[in-house]
């Protein structure tokens, strides 16, 4: 037996594992790997891209996941590093004790109601709490009746008992037997007569004790011989975690252990690659679920299965982890739908109580955890939410100018806030911009729109005050500049940066602010980066940043020039129609080194990738400050996008699309991030509505 077993790169078919990676990075392989024309019963060693070839050496050192050091210099330490999510020795992925099992059959296989035959109506024989035989000369499988989501990681456990060769279980000299049983991950839930179930990963036990790991019928690791016994149960423990391979392709890392009474007999690790072909095929199995079908397959008498079969989700450290929090936020109450109203309603004495200036749509939002400012400033922590809204249909913007205003609400920073029927401190009138926001019906005079707020804590007089930057229209020209205003009401709106100062941009949108490190040894407290979206007629939108500072208010540093941050060319197909809406998080931490402690400065930049066909999705890039005062180079996460409309967090909403995103730290728990995602919800016979969905990310950001 080899000291370590290497898995061929497995091309997942029919279901996606990570949120769709950049298809441009994936080598086309003709679909499911069946040896690429080789013998389906032989090792797939001829497939250079998929076989057990050694990965090319990394250009940078590998991250050691338990030493408290940023070994590979990407600004991410130990479990925060993407490379460590798939390292079982780092303990970055643990069973989630809150989320119930994805599959838990309890007295399985006594009750196989949720396991459907993959071939006609054939079912195995169950005796004494085990599957004891698979009648007939052909293999057949029973399949769990739902595609099991695996995108955030999962742990699969099962048990097998090889009984040894018998006259009814004929075996060849290599230990292959007519009698066998297997745990299978499959992209499909049906099989052909006389053929094994199509497998993306299969662990097969033969009656002789031979154990094989295969993909599409091809061996991907050297077979192992275990001692068969009618009294021994071999436990299979398969852990799947989100990962990327050496070429930057989205993947699942697989870690397999076979044990007997707690002793490890077989240990194997490998990589399962993202599928390239059938994922986008309409009607394909598991099309809308990032996962695979789970199956138990067998043939003949000689290997028993059970008792027990369980699949648990994992809580892994990686940027694709999201948990849903509370009710969605809406402008006003929505009849028949449990939402939390922001209070952008008609005054209580007017009837009917329906939203007015925000009655049609919400879009870009801002989120900040900071001491409350209304009805009077307090030391209590509040969630501050600002969101652009309109009273006219935004779909009309292709043919007419639709106006927007910015609304504001705050609520105490606790989980109960997001489940209130109505937030207590919501403004009924816009915080900035006209009311009504839009005037397509001719009943009012159009006014300059206010859009895309971003809230941040501005340092002032030894403390911080909540402040907002936003895009403000020049008259009604649909051209925008960037403005600033304090959220506590002690300043007027002031111009920060004009499109006239950006020769490559016709309009500046989506402003966002993060601290700027001018001196790595002595950071200045009043310097910032102002990120924004550069819009140019006839061109794809890009992200840029320019140096800014606090002088009484907030302004761009005189003479500063903007720097390009991200473009579509940096990101691949998920952002092929542009990139916008930067959302930066800044992190400073102390790293021990042989020469003493060193402070590192890391930026994490979330953004929207635009695809006119698939819709918007959320990506992330990381940059580590290395030079005084200069913007770091941002490196996109290889498995972008990390959040799409098909994400598990949105499984309650078929047909929803993502329209905006904002990101903020929790005030009381700085190691947690809260995302506020704007989604458009289709409503049968009633058009659609817009709502803000709160997601938390357990991926640690602070130290």
C-alpha cells in the first residue's frame, strides 16, 4: 500500500460544488472523466490534467496552518488563509453543532423511504438493521432523494462489512469480486442496466476486502486489501471542504479515513474539481443545488452495509461561508410576508399606510455598527442602515430617468433587531434626496438623485463619528460625483471627488472608505482610501481608489491621482460585463517573526461582478500593505464568486437576483462580518419586491 494515496482531479458533473468558478480557467475535458478514452477499469494515469501527477510547485511558500504566522505572505494567517480550509490537521473545519444533519437516517436502513432506486424498482434486502444483499447479476443503487448540498463542506459517514469470498461471491486474483457494495457521490440519480452508477467519487468494498477509490469507473488510487470478517464493521469517514487547486480552479478537497474500532487502516486525501460541462444545462440533475446525490450501490451477497448513514454540514474557515440572520428588511410592511420594516411608511394618521417615496424598489445599501445617534446620541451600539430607494419602477430606467433618494434607519445591535416587525428608529422621509425620489408621473419637479451610500467611522477629536459617502447626481444629468456627510447631522453635504477630475470616467459611483497606511512604522490616524466605481460610456465599469484625508470634514488629498484596483480582465467571466460596488474591510494585526513582532495591514475587498446573463454575484480580493502610502495590489480569490443568487443562503427564493451588497464588522464581535444583500424577489401575479437580506460570515477577519 502506498504511504500516501493520490486522487485524480475529479470533474463534478451536473451539480456545482463551489459557486461557479471562472470557466475561462477550466480546461475542457469533454465532461465526466472516464479515463479520457482509456480503460475504465484501469488507472487514469494517462490524463495529465486529472491524474495523480504532482502539482506544480507553488511560486510562494506554503501556509503552515497552526503556527500563527503568515507563511505565504498573502495577509491571511492559519485558518483565515484559504489554503487551510481543506487541511484536516489545522482543525479549521469542524462539525456544525447548530445546523441539523443533511442526511440522518437514524435506524437506517430499517426505513429507506427517502432512498429511491436508481434502476427501475430494484431494492436491496434489509435484515437485522443492515443491507445484506443486492439481488441479481447486475449492480444497482439506491439514491437519497435530494441533491445534498456540499458547497460549504460536509462530513459523510457510513459502515461496511466484507464477509470474504464465497461460492456466491467469486473473486479474481486481484480481489475484484462479483459481490460488492459502495458509497457513491453521483451527479445523477438513475443508472443504466448492467452498468455501475456514474460516480464522481466512489469507495467500493469487495467481498474479498479489496477497497477501491474510483471516479467514472477509473481507479484514482492504489487498491487496498483489508481483512474480511463476518464480525468486523469498517467505518468510512469522508470529509469534503471547499478549496482551490494549484491552478486556481474551484474544488472540493476530500479527506477519507477507513477505521476499525477507532484504528485508522486507510487514509487518503485528494482533490475533486469543479465540473465544466453539464452544470449550466437546463434541467440537469442538481442544477440549482451546489451538491451531489448520495447513493449506496451493490451487487450480490458478500458485503453488508450499515448500520447508520449520516451527512453533517461543516463550519469551515473560508470566504464562502454564510449564515442567514433574521428577517429581510423592507421599506415598509409587506402583507403576508414576514419582513422587518425600516419604517419608510406614510405617517400613521394617513390611510392606507403604504410606503411612498420608497414604494417601488430598494437597491444599494450601507451598514455600520456604531454607537446610536438618534433620537439622541448614546453609548449603546446600533446597526445603522442606509439604503437608496425610489417610488418609480427601476426597470423603466432604460427609457426614462428614474430618481433615487437615500433612507436611514437604526436599531440596537443585537440579533433580535433583525426579526422585529418594524425598526423603531426609521426616518419616514429620505435622509438625503427629494421626496418623492422620482417624478415620472409629472406631479413634481425632478431633483438631483442621491445614490449608493457607504457608512464608515470617521476619526475626530480622539473618537469616531458615523459618516457617509454617497453618489450625488449633477442636476438631473444622470452623471454623478461623490459627496460626504456626517450621519449625526452636524455637517452639510460636501463634494469629495468629481468626475471632472477623472478623465477616464464619465461618472463616479459606489464610494467606499477604508483607512490608508501612510507610514508602516507609525500609521497616521487621519488618512483614508476612497474607493469608487468608474463608469465610462460604452466601456465596462472598473474599480478605482484615491487617497483621502480628514480635514474638518473629508476630502481627497490635493494633487492625488486615482489608482485602478480591479477590472473585468482581472476577474474572468463572472464579471465579464464589469465590476462595481467596492466594500473594503481593513485589518491590522501583529505577527511574530524571528526579528520581533511586525504589524501587518490587510485589506479585504468585496465587490459585485456583473454578468448580463447570469446576473450580479459577489467576489472578494485581498491586498497586503507593503509600501508606505501606496495602495496594495489586490489579488482576487481564485474560486470567485463567493456568493451568487443560487447560494444556499437564498434557497428560499427561486428566481431571485442580487442587486447590491454592503459589508460591516459586528461592533460587539469584530471577528464576525455582516453582509447586507439586496435581492429582487419575484412575486406571482404581483410583479416583484425588493428586500435586504442579512448574512453573517464566520470566516474570521479580526485577530
